[in-house]
C-alpha cells in the first residue's frame, strides 16, 4: 500500500512539473538578456481591448496627476466621466505588418468630463499595445473640432501617435519575434512553443533596466508650463483696427496675427521698424483677456493690425488668412526676436522625430515658445502656440521602459483654458526613421526656440 501511494505521489509530482502554467528550466536562476525591442516583439501575441472601466482608470489617474501640479489646467473638484463614442482606427500606415492580422484595428474611446463647473473631453487609445490617454481637455468638447482647426489638428495628430506606436509593435513582431523566441529557447533550454511572455518574464533582463520581475506601472512625470497666460481671439477688441465691411463690423484679425501677437506679448519686445512707438504690454496682460475699452484695447488692436500688415493679411468676413511659414520669422525679427528653428513635418533631412521632440522640450524648458500651424486635406489651416509639455516616463507591466510626450496649446480661441489641454505628441518607444511613415506630424510647420535677441 505504501509503495502504491509513493508511486502515485511521484506520478502527480511529475505531472505538476510538466504543467504549461509553470516554466521549468534546468536552472531556475538562469536569465536571458533582451533589448527593449526584443521584449516588445513577444509581449503582445493576443492584444486585448481595454474595458470602459479600465479606460476610465487611465483618465482618472491622468486627472489626479494633473491636479497635483502647480499651475494646473484643472480645478481640484472630482470629475465624472461618460463614454460618448467608440470607434476603430485602421492601421493604414505605409509600413504594415506582413501578417496583417485581425489586431490591426485600434479601438478609440471618447469621454465627456464634468467637474460640476466645466465640461471637458478625453480621448483614450483602448488598445493594450498602447493603452494611453491621447487627449485630455478640461474645457471643451470633441464637437469643437468642427470649427476649431487647431483643435482638430491636435486631435488628428494624437490618433497618428497611437497608430504609429501600434504599428511599431507589429513591425517588431514581424522582424524580431522568431529570433527572440529562438534566443530564449536556447538560453533557457526550453521548447520554442513554451516561450510565452507571462511564463518567461521572470527569466528576462532588459538592457538598461533592472528588477524586471518586480515591474509595475511605475510612472514619473515632468511638467513644463503652460507658459502663456493670455487667452486672445480674433474678434473685438483685438480686431478693432482691422478693416470694416462685415455685418458684425470689423473683419477677423486672423489666427496667424493672434498667435504672433500673443507670442510677442509674452516676450514684451518692441517694433524695431517703429522705435518711437512703445507697446504697453503690462496693460494688455492685466487679465488673460483684454477689456473692450481703455488703453489695453487700443494697444492690442494696434499690435494685431501691425502684425497683420507685416504678414500681408488677406482680410475677410468669413476668415482672414496669411502664412506663418512665409511671414512668421519676418515678424519675429522685426519685433527683436531671434528667428525660430524651422521644422516642416515629414522632413527627415535635419533630425529624427524623436530628436525633434527633444528640441521642443529644450525650447520650452528655457521658457521659449513654439509657433505651429497645421492644415487639413482641404487646405483649411490654423496657427497657434505650443506653450507647455508633459513628459511621462513609464515602466509598464508588459513591455519596456518608455517616455511619452504631451504638449499643451494656446489655440487662440479666447476663453481662458478653452480647448487648452494635453495632447499626445510622441514617444521613445519607436525609431520613426525606421518606419518610413508619413503623417506622424501631419501637415505641420513649427518655429522652435523663439527668443529675445541679445
């Protein structure tokens, strides 16, 4: 009887040691060293879609971090969240996974935020491969993309960021997954079919990281700005010196003029072509907006019209147009500001996108604004200011250490904080130059590192 019991025990022990739930190697302390890219290539065999509650958790965490920040865009009140839309982005980038599997569609959730005083919105990428808040706007609604071209451009760019990050995961699976599985199989002396992320993760060291086996969603953050305090728009009193002829009175000031005017007011520099005239910037900036009467209204109207003249503004009742690319640096130079470093989206001749984002970070960290314009497929454009950045360093449960960049924008839309928020702009997850993807910074032109002449 004892022998039979011993034999049965050995059979049970043998069965347990060969369970697929537990990885068995010749040496339990054996480790295999991988690059971050190799780890990502095996991390998402069957990526799942986040639940609504998981997406809400992402927004709530983002909101709680924002409220702790000095100069927060958010009030201290708690927010309620309501999902208002759900759809899928097709990964239609030029470089696609050769497998082209069923996971190519990227789920996107849109939420309404309400803190009792203000209605805002948030957009979440609900794909496990890039589970991130894409846009966080305390005051504003998704429907504002219909008439605010700058907001529409930033929302569109957020989605491009998600598509690029997911596309890169597919790219790594195609190019590195088999090689990585072979590497792990040989090092740990296990069968290839037994190489599953959850079973081998405790045996992996990632170059540049430590204690992978105790990893969690560890997050560190750095904030820059928002730098601007003005909230100007294209109507009165800003357009009081612009041509008349519209049913409402004066023609629009033009988004290029408003973006440049707020930039110049930020630095408080004077017109080198008219040294006898002195702009009273402190009076213009007593409040985030300019009152419709008094000296500040006179001052801001003169500044906006002067910029419009330099920019050869084409005034109209339906909108006034000019070119930031043609006249932005010219205007800055006349107002004693050094010309910004130019960047045309899609150009790979000067720097990679990552290097470009790091230049943006350096510029903002020095208190130097960034001017930006974007245009859609119908050539409808807008010009605005990037005045802040949020840098999030994450060590996720799945994957490797990465940095995510968000920017804050002064869209020239008036009402303080209206549509000001955080918009995903890029990450260190991937090397954009390796992807040959057009549209990551779609239809955008930027002037970076604007500063006062010495």
